[in-house]
C-alpha cells in the first residue's frame, strides 16, 4: 500500500494540468475529458487493466478480459452523455504470453467494439513483467454531462441494479456458497459488464445535471459527484436497487453493503430535476428494458448522508476500490 490514495493522485495531477489549451472544454478530473470535435463535443477517456491488480489470467479468460477492457472505457463515455467512436489498444506482454492468448483477447475487444458501434484503429505493444491492457476511447456528444452540475432539489437516480459484480468477485475468491442461486449471473456481471450508452444519452436528453458511472462503489462515486458539484447527496438506503441474484446467492456479508461499496457495476448515477424523473424512467424502460430508480436527493451543504428506512440520518461511510489505498 502506498502513502496516498487514488483521489489524492488525481488531485495532484489535476493541479499540474490546469493550464488552458485550445479546444479543451474539460480536462482532468471527470469520467472523461471533453474537447471540441466539429459540430459536437469530443469525449476522450483512457483506462488500463493490470494483471495482479485488476485480473488474474488463471481465472479470467482472455476473451472476457478484452470485452471488459473496452467496455469500462465505453462506460466513461456513456457517463458524459456521449457515444463512442474509436478505440486504441496498447498491450504490455510478458515473455510467457502465447500468441493464441493475444488473439483471444482481441476477440473480446472486437466483440465489445461491435456491441457499442466503435472501431478499433490502432495502439501499441511492448514487453512488460505482467500483462497490461491499456485502452483509449474517443466519442462525441451534443449534450455533455459532467460531475459538477448537481443542484439542490435534484433527484438522484441510478440505472439497473447494484452489487452483482461485487458478488461475483466474492464467488471468484471464496469457496462457493452452499446452493448459491444466481452464481452464473454474478460471475458474468464481473467478467462482462455492460456500458449504459443508450441510457446515458437518455439521461442527458432528459436534462441530467450531473452523472458518473459506478466503477468504485456507489457511495464512493456519489461522493465524488457531490464533491465536484459542491452539494450534499442524501441516499435513501431502502431504495437502493440491490441485484436480485446477489440477494439470492446467500453470500457472506450484507448484500446492501456490497451494493454500496463493491464497485465494478458500471451503472450510471445521475442527478435530474424532480419533474423529469418519471418521463426519463419510462423512456429508459421502453427503449432498453433498463430500470431507473430514484435513490435520493441533492441538498444544500456538502458531504454524503445515509437515510435509513425510519428516516434517521447519519454521515455515509465511504468505502470502495482505491488503486493506491486498496
């Protein structure tokens, strides 16, 4: 473990890259950067998956790794209300890597590219001590949504359900729970996440004031959104849509805790004016069969508040994945 957290690293880099550059609308600090792209705003994002940190080659197939490496980047584009266009893939490969493994990796990358309608146009390869898959995706949007626009009075909404990927991680590390229902669904959620591109566009068109994808845990990512917007986010615990397969799996621990802090769901959390929620939810269900659940509200002030079923309130504990803090 290092002596700093992931957010502290990002903050330090952000301070160094504050100079204005022509064509740059938004730089470091959000899910993706925004640049001028002709008639639309360009969306640029990059992410890397590192062996031993994000995946284990002995457990995860090359094809699933390729799918996930591209999809997590597409999810960042979706969180800005954008559509993906092009992708670049850079690989660090150790000496023991077989060519067939690389071919399978690209099979997953191409499968995801086809799913999300983007073209892979190049990249780079190099030798490394462990496998590193670094993906860059460009996209575009007519209505960019950042983390910084939430306003007091807005509703907080989330797509789909939460906690399945965290349940899959538990299953991949532990002895399978006795008679665990939904085991396949949880493992699939971890290996094959879904980027909510159409849902992000729907939320942007509905007037979303802020948005982020749930990669590091609901509490941690809503906390980032509230920090960037300088507001308080109040989350109603009883309204959080915990994944049904997770509830059925009888895993150790509290399903709500996994939904709050587990991460890797890649669902979208957004803030919307209250009157827009019902219409957005209807359109999302009709177009994609995806639920949109209202889980809280934006208030004056700062911080993150957990609202219990009885209406009692307390500061929300913030845990979740941190690349440098564990």
